[in-house]
C-alpha cells in the first residue's frame, strides 16, 4: 500500500514538473499578454514583409517588361501578354500569403481593440468574450479569409494598377506602327484590321487574342470593383493593408 502511494505521488510530481505553470496574479497575466502581443506582432510583421516582397517583384517585372517591349520595334507584343500571366502568378502567391497574414493581423487587432484600447479609454459595451476568439484561434488555427476574397483585396490595393499599365502598353504596342518591326512612318494605325493583324500571336489569330484579353480584363475589373460585406477587422476603421 505504501509503495502504491509513493508511486502515485511520484507520478503527480512528475506531471507537475512537466506542466508549465500558469500565471496566477494580475501582474503575471498582464506580463504574459504583453509578451504574447509582441510575439503575434512579430509574426504579423514577418508575413507583411513577405507580402511586400511579392508586390515589389511584381512592380519590378512590370517595369522591366515595359522597357523591353517599348524600347525597340523588334520586340514582340507577346512580351506584355507574358507579363500579364507572370503578374497573375505573383498575385496568386501574394493572396495565399495574405490569408496567413490576416490570421495574425486579426489576433493583434483583437488585442489592441479589446484590451489596450480598453486600458486607455474604457467602454461599457466591451465584448466580454473577446479573449475567447483568440483562444479558439490558438487551439485550432484557421484562415479567416477566402482565397478569391484575398485576391480581390490585393487587386484593389496594388495589382489593378499594374494590370492597367500593362494593358495600355499592349494597346500602344499593337496600334502604333512605329513600334512595329516594319517601322512605318505613320503615327497611328490606319485601320482596325491592321490592329487585329498585329495582335496575332503565332498561329493564334489576332481577333482571338483580343477577345481573350478582353475577357481576362473583364474578370480583373469585376474582381477589383466587386466588394463583399466588410466583416471582421474591416468593420473597424479604414486603415488596413
């Protein structure tokens, strides 16, 4: 009997040693929250840096392809179409990164809005369950934003302007004789058939290329202008990434 009690006591002691102590006093809880806030802020900043890198690469690609395409008449307009595809790939990568960034941004904003702001200016109508949402996210992390919604947000912020620049450069390339290989002296295209012929891409006829570009930019325009309901952090304030 004494042996069983001793064994049970040793097991409980071992469990207590392995289990990290939880904060008990108000000061300990406050100190833990401060350290946790700094940790989440660092993770959010890290993902924000990854988003900025993708945007910087996209801007660099657009500038480089514009220089290559418009600097010489021998450059094919397909370079700009390739640029549209490459920018789309970078947009898809950035949307994935943005979804992870949004998880940590939501936690940080919840702490700022419900804890630190309450310290500075207490409000009676504070949601008492604000910590519960953070605890659920820590126990079972889940992305809060759909993939296509993330694409739309990045389109509205940065990428729509890059697409517009590439489109204008492509139209200028296929409609300006001086930017064609022939080096014609006239300033503007003399007929619609001339533009269609210049838009051809290998065996693909020009009218089909133009139709594909129109459909592609119609989807870009829809994704840029369409706005869903602003829920989550976007319902609080206007300063968002």
